[in-house]
């Protein structure tokens, strides 16, 4: 079960540049927090399908941005992608929303 992310503030960030999308996660903890992350990206388009998974551990200090899981995806015309980022910390799971996404 996923908890909303306020206990471990996080979001997914993306930057589009010349047909390429750079994706990463950001954690800004209000207290020291450590755990694991899982990132999943699926891209489909005329060039085929890419299914990317990334996982690792993290340790975030209070009030400092921590970047997690950088992935770069080529997105040709007609292609689409979906991305997810889940943190696990303190026995709970947190689903990180896209930057600027509202509940």
C-alpha cells in the first residue's frame, strides 16, 4: 500500500531537450531518512518499446535536495512514455508524483 509522500517529500522531475527526456527523482527530507527507491519507465513509439527499471538505496539529509535515479530516454515523434518512482523508508512505501502534479 502506498502512502502519500509528505512524510518523505519527493517528486519526479523531467527535462525535455531536442527529442530527449532526462528523468530523475528528487527527495527533500525534513529529517534524516534512508531507504530504497524503484524507478520504472516505459517508452513506446514507432521505434519500438523500451522498458527500463532502476533501483537503489538513498540517504537524505534534512532540507537538502537529493537526486535519485537519472534516466535519459529518446522520444521520437509519435512516441510516449510513462514513469513512476516509489520510495521505501521506515517500513512504508511512498509514490512520488511528477513535479507540479496535484493530488
